[in-house]
């Protein structure tokens, strides 16, 4: 009968040790860095903190980050829905290959993602002559930053939607179509309500990555203060100028955003589980 | 399977948009790397892509990414196990926290870890008492990559572990198997495929990672210089050929490794199903 007791789990000792190691790991790897950011940010007092985060260049950088993030997330959301519709509602050759291509940016270094746009649009690039003629700047300007951000966050929404829509099948859509509903109506009335939590989840992940992207944006930005500097790049500049508490003050704002994103993520996941 | 194309509308439109967007954002830009390489002479390419300093940087990048992904396999499985199987206070918070490295900008992580592991940092000062150095070493780089990779293995293992049929474990227990036997023979084989997925995602991310590593690595040539940083510094000197040559080697190696890992995963899946 003794065996019966330990039925569902390990002996208590092992359980406590395993939980202890996990907690220790997370505390050293995740909580200590966060605690450090907060203490360093406030290291020079509250006034210096507020000065750092309301600094002209910080606000400019925030503006740019928001603009690039919103554009990239909107573009990739539209694309993600379109691609997921195409991949899950129809059968065609090369589907698996298409999915692999969509996932490609995950295995490419952000620095290389920046490099390819410099190679195409930068000096000596393929389209440089053409851009010069029309006086359009892409690299070291806003369009380059947006393009690089789009590249890096390309798969997030599509990747979240494809398995979800695959699992839901096409019966409901086919029924609506045979009753004469148009494509857009079908999507709006039938597909969207079914995928809304998954979609939101993808958008949250995409936003998080877009806001924090550093490597790719760093290559194409040119680091012009007040013009092509995003928040993560601004932090680097402050840090390399030994303005540590300012760098950590700006960082602490991004930590807050990250925590909000995490809470939203968990909320959406919980809602999605409940609605199933 | 009766009809190839369903009655649902929009096939041509969505496929068209998907392919067009994919080409403009991914395929055409990516092809520039290959075009640029084709322009270079072979001699020139080998000099740029395989000189001593560059070879050392590949070494640092791939080795530290491999080590970090391996550490993440161990802790990832442990975290997934603890979260799925046990109940304890603050479990929900712990579960939610695991995604922090996804949500936190890499440059923020970079400066925080560098300060933490520098000689006067909270952890670095403890390490230096033991005669070790954190920041500005390959060890430091690995720490940053472990941080970045925490969610990958945990999040791929977790759902599989949740779906695992506990009946089999109970049956094995009844039949007299020990706990470690059950883990090795019943649970681990099921987890192999998600572990490989998580490992390859963490590894790919680690090899290419830039933001969190540049600060903690110290960027000393032939010591702690990583390959993405070399691309960056070549670009700053307008040496586009040099940057491209390194990029193409990294791309090819990553693709080959992902291919191998994919094959390996397909094999373990097949093996398990038989």
C-alpha cells in the first residue's frame, strides 16, 4: 500500500530539489538582471531618472520606435493572415516549401538581415542609381529601419495562425461559400472569430520583437541622433558614452513595456484556452 | 481529397499576395548576398571569408551558441517538467516569466548582463573571488546566449509533456519499473523531438545573436569577437565584400545545421511511430 501513496509523483525530496534548482536558475538569469536595471536606473535619484526618460533624444527615439513597430506589425499581420489563408484553406504543390520560406528569417542573423538591405539599397547597391534619381533614401533612413524590422518579425503572425487554422479545417468556410457568401464576408464573419485569440497572440509576439530589434536596425540606421535612432540604439549610445544611469533609466521603460507584453500574452493565452 | 481546390474563394489572390510579399521582403534582398559573392573572385572570397581572425570568430559564435543551447536543453526540460508536473506557490508567475527574454529588447539584456557579470557587478564580484571572469570572456558570451535561449526548449517541451498519457507511466510503475527507468524509457523518447526543435531554434538564434552579446563580449579580436560583430565592423569600414563573404558562410552553415537537425527530428518521429 506504500506504493499507492507515491503514485502520482516523485518522492517529496526530489520534487523540492527540482523546484529549488528551477527557481534558483530563474532568479539568477531573469530576476537579477531586472533588479539591476531598476537599481541602476534610480542610482542617481528620481530627478535624474525623470530627466533621462524625458530627454529630447529619448522621446524622438521612442517616436521612431513606435512608428517602425506599428508599420511592421501592421504589414506582417496582413501578410500573416493572407499567407495562413492561402496555406490552410487550399491544397497545392510546394506548400511545405512555402512554409519553410516563411520561417526563414528565424534562422538568419539580424545583422545579415540588415546587411542585405544595405547591399540592395546602399551605395553600389542594385537599386542605388534608381533611388538617387528620384532622391529617395532607404538605407540610413526611416524606410530602411522599417524594412529591417519587417524582415526580422516576418514569420510571427503567420506561424501562429497556420497550425490553428489547419486544425480548424475549412468546413465552416466551405458551407458559407456554398450559400453564396463572398470571400471577405467569410473571413470577417467566420474565420476571424475563430482565430482571434491566436491572431492577437501572434501580434503581441510580433510587437515585442519589433520594438526590441537591435542588430538589424543597427546596420541600416546610420545612428543619426534624433533622426534614425530607435530606443534600443539610443540605449547603446548612452551606454557607450558612460551615461550608465541614463542608459538604465531608458532600459527600465522598456522593461515595463516587456512586462506589460508578458501579462497581455498570458491573458490572451488563458482566454484562448477558455474559449476552446 | 475529392476536389483539389475547395469552394472557399481567394486562392489566387492570397497566393499571389503571399508570393509577392515574400519575394520583396525576403527572397530578393537575400539573393543580393549570393549575387555579391558571385561578383567576387575566388581568391578574394577565401581571403575574406576564411582568414585567421574570421575563422576564430566563427569558432566563438558556433561554440558558444552550441554550449548555450545545450545548457538550455537541461534547464528547459527541467523547467517544463516542474511547471507541468508540480504544484507550488507562484507557479503561474514563474511560467509567465519564462518568455521575458523574448519580450525584453536585446540591448537592454546586454547592458544589464554586462554590468551584472563585470568585476564590480553583483555576480561578477563573486566570480572574481573564485578567480573567474564573467564579462568580456567566452563564458560571458555563453551566459548572454543562455539568457536569450531560455524560452525555446521550455516552450517546445511543455505542450508535449502536458499531453503525455500518464497511464503509461502508471502502468510501468505497476510493472515494477523504477522512476529513473520510466523517465529514460517512457518519457524521454517522447520528448526527444521537441527537445531537438527547441535546441535548433535556440542554436540558430544564438549563432546570429548580436544585441545582447556585443556588450558582454568586449569584442577583442582573436578572443571574444563573434561573427555577426565582424560583419558589422566590415560594414562600418564600407568593406561590403568582406561583410558579404562572412555572411554567406554563416548562412550556409546555419542552413546545413538546421537541415541536419530537421532530418534528425523526422527520424526520431518516424522511429517512435513504428
